């Protein structure tokens, strides 16, 4: 079991991504399921859910809602992803523990994974999605997610939600 915190795009934004992808049939890519699409804020690995939940509640108390949008695709070694922009996103992620893994925080939404020894496996998709721009939405909630693996399949479950205050209200 691993824990992470995330922002989950609203359904209409997920619809935009799904429309841009169509029905991908690329044998080299393992596509993330729509119900797994999210923007990770902090990754905690194996951790006590109750303790992490309380820690996160304290860190996100009075955190402001932020406007977020998804844009062009890019790749990390083995990962095809959409970039994420939003004023205050990096600060929110830092509050949630981003950067504690020993690498810089890069906001993204994972679309697919591919073998690291095939760096060009996702290049056609990165090109196809280079002009993608989703609508901006206001993230008013962060969630703590539990990820369990069974027979090489991940199952995500939201175990706690955290309201992000709307400063415009």
C-alpha cells in the first residue's frame, strides 16, 4: 500500500483528455485508466494512513483553492504525461510534501507508461498532444489516496478529502 495526495480534475476536464486520446491502441504503452488520472501533490510511499491524514490536514489547513489547467504532453523516462499549470500549485504541493522524495516537483498528469529502454516509444503521442490545452478549473479539494497493487494492477481509493478555501468567496 502506498499513499499520495492529489488534485483530481473534474469530469469535463477528464472528458477533454479522453477526447484528445481517442482509443489508444499502442502496444508499447500501458495506458493509465481514466479513474486514475490525477495531479500528484505529495508521494508518501508506505505510510500510516491515519497519521499521514492528520499531518496533511494540518499542512493544508487554510490552503487556498487554485486555478489549474492541463497542457501539452511530454515524457519522463518511461512516462507519457500532460503538463499542469496553475498559480500557487507549486506552493500547494510543497505544503503537501512535494520535494521530500529527493527530486524537484514537476506537476503532471500521467497518461501512460512505457519501457525505459524504449525512450522513443511515446514520441508520436507527445507530438500528437503537443497542442493540447484543457480548460482551466478551480481545484477546491485535495485528496489523500491509497494505492494497492493486486496481480500487477493498481487500485486507487480516496481515503480523505481536504477542502481548499476559495479566496474569492
